[in-house]
């Protein structure tokens, strides 16, 4: 499925979108229907606090895929760990925890 900037969208992608009411939505794709042109997005941040934490349908032409972030420090990982906890994403939390532990071991190994 393509977003308005013709980027291929996949389940798990982080996106930015505008609802039909004009509200900003940031979240991740839970599922998508190529036939209907709809993505189901779990909302992490929004202008409308009532949609936060819910999974809502959005037309794919209203969705823009966010670039993958390269986490470079412990503070960023800490923020993402909090986000993973708040969204209930156990797999992501464990991956981030592993990355944080690897950073700590690397730092402890450097004298």
C-alpha cells in the first residue's frame, strides 16, 4: 500500500497522519487493507486526547511514513522504552532493553 508520498506502507511502520477532522496523529500501523486503501493505526500522540491508545482507521492517502530513527544515546532509548511500555509493545521493549544493555557493556569495557 502506498501513502501520499508513494512510500510503501507496512504493518509496524511509524506514521504521521491527519484525521478527516484535521487532527494530527502519530502512531504505528496495526494492519492495512490494500483493497480498501485503509490503514488501522494505533494512536500514540494526537491533537485529540480521546484517540490516544486506540486503533483507528485512516485512509492511506492521509498517511505519511516517518523515517526510521537511529537511536544514539541512553536518553533516547529511555524515552523509547517508556513509549514501548505505554503502548504495551513487549517485543519492542525487550529489543530496546537489549540495546541499552549492550551500550552499558560497551561503556564499561572502555577505560
